[in-house]
C-alpha cells in the first residue's frame, strides 16, 4: 500500500510538472503575438515622451536667454531685418502644427538650429573683437544651443530621422561700429526668439501625437 501511494504521488507530480512545462511553452509561443498587439507608437518610440519633454524644456530655456539678451540692449532705432540672408524662414509655420510628422520635423528643426548656431558663432567672434558687454551671455547661449543640438541628434537617431546637410550661411560684413553690431545682434536674436517659439510649439504638438 505504501508503495502504491508513493507511485501515485510521483505520477501526479510528473503530470503537474508536464502541465506546467506545457503551459510555459504555450505562453512563450504567444509572446510575439502579445508584443505585436501593443500600440505601434509605444514599441517604436518608447522614450519619445520624455525625450520631447527634455527638448521642449531646453528650447524654452534658450528662449528665455534670448529674451534677456534682447532686453539688455534694446535699441531705440528701427532694426534693419535684412542683414542676414540665410536665416531660416519661420513666419507662418505656426499654421502647420497640425500636420507635423515626427521624422521630417526633427530633421527640419535640426537643420534650422545648426544654421542659427553658425550665425551666432559669427556674432560671438564679432562681439569679442569689439569687447561688447553681451559676449559672456552670448557664449553661454551658444553652449545651450550646442546642448540642444546634441539632444536633438540623439532623438533623431532613435527614430531614424534623416540628418539633412546644412548650407553654408551667407554672413554680412563685420560691423565697424557698436551701433552696427547692436543692429546685427538684435536682428539675429529676434529671429532666433521666433524659432524657439515655433520649435517649442512643434515639440508639444509632436508629443501630443505620440500620446494619441
């Protein structure tokens, strides 16, 4: 009797082990189907929300720095907005927010930002040459622009967005006076403030689409 009870107990254990193994095998087989059932956006861009939040915050910080620099040297005279021929055209883009796509928008923002970087590096050399009081803050802003470019490039790599070539900027002659330099600074800063405003709206729009 003891032997029969032992054999029955052992048999039940084997059956349970076999059932568990079979259940585990079935679950493993279903994993690809379960994964494919997840929303495509979650699988494709798992970090998009946090990354877009970071890009938005970095852009807002740059917008504040730009605003402060504009206010530090606000001019009484009318600014000539035709000194820089190769700055990105920003006007009117706000109407296109609803139709933005992730990859193409990141590529365009990157191209625009690299163009502004080249222009500000030119301005930074000029302000240092003239020992202008804005030179330290301008250097700080360029550092933040480079940081935003790096963050943008990482996000572009994650989503496989194309990195477009950046055309060489068409820069004006070096200013010969403080007044000319102030004119150049104000034009460039005001155009960059528009860019930061649009870029912030674009990042927020892209984030809302990834949440949908």
